[in-house]
C-alpha cells in the first residue's frame, strides 16, 4: 500500500511520513497540489490523506482526482495529536479494513 499525504506544512507532512514508516507503511508527502495530482495520476497510490490546512478548492480537486483513480481518501485532521498517534488511530485501521 502506498499512501500520499498532502498538507501545507512540510514539517507536519514529513512527520506523518516518518510515523507511517515506523509502522511499515510506504508513503510520500507533498505540499503542492500539482505534485499531488502528478502522484495520483501515476496510478500507484492506494490512500490519499488530505491535511486539515488544505484549502477547500484544493481539497475538492484532490478528491475528484482520487475518485477518478479509485483512491480512498482520508480527511481527518490531526486535531492536536502527534503524528505517531494519528497514524496509529487513523491510517493503520483504514489500511487494514
């Protein structure tokens, strides 16, 4: 499974990617919509995680592109949790479902 994390803060995106790696989850993180769209178009993404800071217009565009490629979407924000907890509570269960 490959996860694409899209957020606006590079530090947070990198922290989530590192936490995923600790659980054996392969992923990549981007902060720019064009990069996210390129990854989604590449056909090797299983889950798109959209960060809480991603604007509504971008969010809509990303979700449409994900749907066109059969990619599941997770939009649950961190809500103050550390990235490791977020990955364990949100991403791992979704990938195991």
